[in-house]
C-alpha cells in the first residue's frame, strides 16, 4: 500500500509485550482505526528526523508492526495522537519520524475490519488479550476468537470460512500431549515470525495437526516445534490456528490478533 510523504512513522524499540499492548490499546482508543497503518513486512522508508530542525533525508528499516499515522490526518490530529501515544510508560523507547516522500510498503489498517469488537467463544487467553487491547466481545462480529468450542468437526464445518483465531487446546474432542522441543521456521519475514529466535527450546501442550481433516489439507504451517506444526495459517482468509500454547507464545497471539483483524 502507498504511504504518503509527511505521514508519521513510529517504532517501539526493545519492546516488552506489556509495552506493546499499552501502545496498541492507546492507538485503538484514540479513534485512529482509519488513520493508522501497521507495517507487515520489514520496510525501508525515507524519513526526516522529527524536532531536530534538520531536513536531511535518511533511509531506515522498520520492523513489522511498526505503525504509521497517515498524512491525510490533519496536523492537529496527528499531534494529538502523538501526544497520547508518547504519554505511555514506553514513550522513551518510541522513535518517530516524518516520512520524507511517498513510499510503498506491505501493510494494513490497524483494524482492517473497522470494528472494535470480535466474537469470543470461550474466555481463555486469546479472549483475555483481546480485552486488554480495549476490544470488546460481541456476537455477530466479523472475526471470531475461539478459546473453547465443541468438536473439531463443528469447528471445521461452521467456522473455517470466517476470519478467526483458534486455540486448538479448547476444542473438546482433541487429544492433547505435552512436548519439549526447539522452535523452527522457514519464513523469517512473516509478521508472526519476524525476530523470533530459531532453535529456542520450549515446552508446550500440543494438539497434532493430524486430528484436523480440513486444516491439515489447506493450512500452511508457520512455526514448528521439532517436526510438529505449532502454528498454522489458513491463507484463504488469513486466519491463524494455534495447535499448542504456553506463556511464551502470547506475543505471537498479539501479533496474530493484529494480523487477522
């Protein structure tokens, strides 16, 4: 997508999950849904340092989930948004620049659906993270969060064609095992995986992909633990299936929420 010159681009350095949660919550609550773009792939952007009095253009690389306040927002609105987001505890680690000229990036609106709500099935970790972002759970929303559901067959028959994020541990008829192993992946620029260390050893509760008839056919594994798929993307609607879960993966859950919504 095209980003116009004079937009404001920001990146949170050395971010912790709690800091990035607070930042995104502030963006959502400042009515910026149609004014803020999230970068999805690493992007080289021509920028001018802000508040330095210098107009020297530089080309900097911005990581996925850096954000842009678009130039079609009024100057006063942009300053108001900046004041709000910089007021967070993470403010000193947020670097912002003015985009020097029009540039093309791979990105998306902060919430492409334009909604501040999702449909929540169950009250597990994904739904809890949704609420921490300042979103609400409402029936009939276009994106479904599946923390608990009846059976794998019901999920694949009723929800597979809706945009969703699912925690497979919450499906009632799955067989769950515990596995310790090393994470590995092959698509390092994917928004969910960028910057994730390869060969990190973790322990997770896991549902094997073989328990899913349709997902195993149409899903694309993104992240593995040893040879077992751990996170699956459904490319026909950019939905995400977590076959395993633990606290370490919560950052990837946050990325998935922003990616799917």
